[in-house]
C-alpha cells in the first residue's frame, strides 16, 4: 500500500508539474504565483508559511528561483525522486520546444536579418531592467556598491574562465569581514525530508565542480568539458531569475565563437515565447552547438547547480540563515554578482547592440514598455523584432 501511495504521489506530481510547464508564461515571479495557486490554494500540499519559507530559501540561493521552488515542493511531497519528477515536468516542455527550434534554425541564414538586430536591442532593455532590480535589492549601501564596482572592474579587465569564481570568493571574504555584525535574526522554522549526509554530498559536489571544472577545462581540449563548465558556472552564479543569465551565457558563448550573435538572439526571442523557466534557453544554445545531445548536456549542466544547492541546503536552512558569518559572506557575494552582470551587460551585449543613436532611442522605448507600462516580455520581444525589421528597411 505504501508503495502504491508513493507511485500515486509521483504520478500526481508529474501530471501537475507538466501542466504548469505547458502553461506557465511570464517569468519567475509569475511562476511563483502559478505554484502558489496550484500547490497551496488548490491542492493544499503545503501551507502558506511553508511555501513562503521555501520561496525565501530559493531567493537566497543562486540559480533559477522558480525551478528550485518547484523542486523543493516535489521533495516535500515525495522525497528526492519527487523533486526530480517535479523538475522534469516543469522544464521538459520548453527544453523540447527550444531544441526543435534550434535544429530548424540551422537551415536558415539569420545573419543579416533586421529582426535579429531588434532582438539585440530587446536584450539591452530586458537585462538593464533585471540588473536595476538586483542592484536595488543587493547593493543598498556604499559598501556593497563598492564590492559591485570591484567585481565590475575585475571581470572587465580579467576575462578568463577563473575570473568570475575568483571574484566571488574574494567578495565572500570581504562580505564576511564587513557585515558579520550587521545581520538580522529570523525565528521561523522549516523542515525537509532530506538527510544531512546527502546534503553534505550535494554541497561538496557543487563547490567541487565550480572549482575543478575550469581547471579541467584548461588541462584538456575536450569540447564537452568546456561546454559543461560554461553552463555550470552560469547556472551557479545567477541571482534574480532567468533574464539575468542572458549576459553570462552571451559572454561564455558568443565571443568564443561557439554560437553567432544572431543565432544567440534568435534563440533568446524563442525562449521568451515558450512557457517554463528561461534557463531552458541553454538547451537551445547546446543544440545549436552540438545537436540534441548538446541540448541535453546544456540543460543538465545549467540546472545541476540548482539541484545540488536546493538539496544541499534544505536540511541546514534553519541554521544557515541564523549564522551571521554565512549571511555576511553571502551579502558580499550578492553584491559581486551585480558587478559581474553589469560587466557582461556592457560587453558583449551593449557593444554589439547599440551602434547608432536610433538604437539607443529604440532601446529606451522598449525599456519603458517593460518597466513603466508593465507590458509582458513576449510583447516587448515582438515589438523589438518588428522595429528592428523596420529600422533595417528604412535606414
């Protein structure tokens, strides 16, 4: 009977998460709303407080917050296997759609298309909006602004596979020294059905891969190792949702010649048009580089940090968020991530997109549509593609 109940729970998780994966448009904030409606209000799999605590944990960690919340709900419902199935249901629909789009796109020349230039300008507006929101939340004082500035300068001047990880480690030390007396207490509690032994293994893997993959990449000439390292690092350093991963992925793959700027932005437009997490954009990039196998590898690599972190921190979350040293170090890390993203926003996104005054003017229009008029991202993308086509025809 217990086995039957377990299978029933897993099947239920698969059905519900797949339906969400097919219908959840609008980005991570919208996804959290869909999850709340489905899992808390309708199915009552967890109460309001537990859901709020889980969301707080996932916002606290790097990675795709909405995907991590979905994984956490699956874990609470049916253990680690439940978390895996919840992730697959929510993620696979957009992964499959983007891999198919990448394969189809291989037969077309998009190099000189005006709509591609329009998508480049859309990327400027979207990433600027995401970075502004992160900067307001993660660098509210002069000390953290200084850490962000250090990260910005260092990653612009030292562009290697080790620079981002090195800057993050230095920022953690600075944060620990500056903020260990400035953290606030949190008395709420949350429990998860994961052993501390499994959690330690997951955290060891997370940090071990983050350090060892760049070394292995430099020591070998294997393309799949380089791909895995780039996607894994991008998935490990993103705070604030899927839009923020765009500059990291562009820096990893466009200047190095893995994918053209035009194909990159064509895929970005397609990723905006499908439901589910925007991190599945990695599946498109991987498929452009190495077919469906590359798409699968990219998806696994970019989401692996999210899995390792959520499983690794769940049993320790109560003690971690009360530890002033850990919280202080993370304040420094969060600030450094803002600087890293501003650096990637300038090069290559800004430098390859804003080539004339009309480009800047159009970017300002798109930014206003997104930020002030609150139009959905897909509408901004469509406007960008049409506007880029018109600019190419008449100017």
